[in-house]
């Protein structure tokens, strides 16, 4: 059990949150929710012990193991994937070495009657009991099982970690955490670098693991599937409900509606009482009644209505200039790196106004195909862009490409041209960067705030083919919903590379699946596609039996 008592974070005269108190119980699976910049990641860092609060404390029993996965981190180079993941058991190897050293000392010493020798025997007994209670016989099997579950192939195990992208390194860190069998798992956007299959595996693991989990995630489906409790950070305080996020939103709306009703009834009663006092305060016969009502008002506990954060992104893409009937045509397209074929013979046509998704496991070629479409990579076969196609591209790491030393205003001012320059302040306000927020340096922004800024840059030029590579990474649920609505209203063509099932649902009407060196077209939405994949996998299992 971890106890949080009276936490407050203040900086630069601003209070991020104050008087935050709650308890993380064994087996709790908590979603930590709130808009970007509300303080979710800061709160998680305090729980992990990597940041100190301005006031308050976090306490836990002595032997409690808390494991923390931040949004951004890198593994050390110089080890293979298997060796690096096995570092999860490094403390056990150290314990074994220490035990061997103590036993050697016992064998060599002859001062059997001394206090030191007795203390040594006691230490060996305590350590042995602790060490032999841990089952290390299957640790290699556990490492293997975890790596496969997170999307690695057996052929990857002996590859150097330096050969992998940041997303795959994140998976290695996640694997190490899971293998440590911590009492409390703190996960900050764990799905950002996972494909749909790996997210499914992680969901099952967290549900069946039986340990406490606190997770920040923009993936509503993931959050709803794994959590049983929601703590929302908003307006400097928290709301804590013993239900998943979607159910919490419903309960909170009902609670607020009830509060409003009670508040209005109380205000009506107060006004009627004040009117009575005012009317009869000089009347002798009513003196007692007037005094009684005055005292009643003094003692009255005023009903408060929960504050609502009404600030929201206002997002609308400019009208798309008309393109040709077929913005993208692929005929026998293939791509190989260092002799390894990523995909081959990909043939498809995307019509004007189509909204399609590129899905599949990491490394199967989704982002590679995007780069081929944009002319950034040479390839086999033919890729043709239609007449007057103007591409707007949002890269997976778009937010990290922003200059950290520039202010929010300077970032937009540098790319704005023509009449738009007169509306920069309005645009920043619409993207929740109004007032002092526009003077902040990019480097102090949260991941979600940077993504918002990168999206604003994308809006400054009218385009008719939007290519978005993981656009929802780091976005809070509210902003993600606004982006989804804006894309639904967009009158151009959309190609979206994403693992976010909830985001793609109702947005795309066609799915291109990348896998096994092929690109397969599915004329359906994301959930129909996932159901079909599930059936295919079941059929495959049946054939093998």
C-alpha cells in the first residue's frame, strides 16, 4: 500500500495542484487522467521518487518495490536485447555473489565463539531464506516469454540494443520492469510505442498480474480495459472514483447535475430567507422569527459545485484545394533495407476523400511506405501522386523536432506567412496557448503540449492529402477527440498510421494491413478488421492442432 498525503507542487508562483491525498491499495489498477499540462506526469514522478513535491509526502512499507516507466528513456548500449532484459535479475545475481562470499568467509574463519562469527551466521541464514524463496530456475524462460509478448522475434534476442529505434528500446525497459515483479507499476504512456498486438498482450498481462498499476494513457480503450479506478487531475485538485474512465465520466456528470440541482434549491431558499429578514426586520411581532432565520443563515453549509475545466482546443482544418480523383496509386511497390525485404508487390489506389489506416506490427513497413509516398525513399515499382496533390505530413517524432529554445510564439511566427501572421495570437489561443503560455519555451512544455504545437504548424498551410504518423501520441483524451472530429470534417484525403483503436474507430473506412512482407487491403473499419484478425488467428491455431 502506498499512501499519498497532502501533496502540492508549486513553481514560478503557479500552483500545479495542492492538497492531493489518496491511497494506492494492493491490486488497484488506476487510470491517472487529466488534460495535458495538468500535472499527471509530475504526480507520477513524485510517486516514483524521482521528483520532490513542494509540500506533502508519499509513504510505503519498507520492502515495497515501485517500478517506473517514463515517457522518454534510453537503454544502455553494449548489450544484446536478451542480456539487457536479463538485467531485471541483476540484483539477484548480486545477492547470490554476496551469499557465496559470506559462505566462503564462514568456511575460512575459525573464531567460532565470537560475536562477529554469530552475526555472520545470522546474516547468511536471513539472506539464504530470502534468496532461495525466489524461483530463478525459469528466469531465461520468463525473459523469452516477455520479449515475445512485447513483439520481439527470437532472431532479435542476440542483436545489439543499439540497432533498435527508441520505441523498441522502450519495450526493452518495459520488459525489464515487468520481470522485476514490482508491487506497484507506474506507466507513463506505455502504449505510445506499441503496436495493436503488443497492446493486447500488455492488457492481458496487467489484468492477470495482480499487482497495483497506475497508468497515464491517451488510449481510452486500453484505459477502460485494464483499470478499475480513475483519479482525474483537474483545476489543481483530484477526483477519485472506483470505476473505469468511461464510467467515471458518466458518474461525474450525474454527480455534478445533482450538485447543481441542490445548489439552485439552496440558493432559492437563501434568497427567500433574506427577503423574509429584509421584510420583517423592523416588525416587533416577527423579531424572534427574524433572529432565528439570521442564525440559520450563519450556520448554513453552502453547497459547492465541482469546477469544470471548460478550456478546450478549437481545431478546424482549412478547406482542402481540389486534387485529382486518385491522390495515391501504388503498383507493385516494394522496399528492402540491407537485403531484408520489408514489403513487396504492394498495389492499391486511394481515392480523393478516402480516409484510410495503415496498421500492423512495428517494423513491418508502415512508416516506410509513408516515406515512399512522400518521395523520401527510393523503392521498387511505381508510386504515382495525383494532380495537384499537396501533402501535409505529421511525423511520429514531430513534437521532438521542435526547437526547444524557441518560445511557443516564435515557433509559429517563424512559419506563418501572409495574412495568417495577423492572427497568430488568436490561433495560439484556440490551441490553448493564450496569454503567458505563448511566452513559454518549447523545452518546458509537456509531451501533449508539444504535439498540439506541432499540429498547429501543420494547419498553417492548406493541404489536400494529410499523412499522420501516430498523431495521438501524448495527446490527452479531450484533445484527441477534438482532433478526431476535425479529421472527420476534413474534406481532403487522409492516411493515418496509428495503433489507437478508439481513435481510428469511426474515422477510417478502409484498413491497409502491413505484415509478412505484404500489404493487404481490408474494406472495413478498425474493429471489423480486428475481429476478422482474431478469427484468422483462431483458424490458424486450429489448423496447427
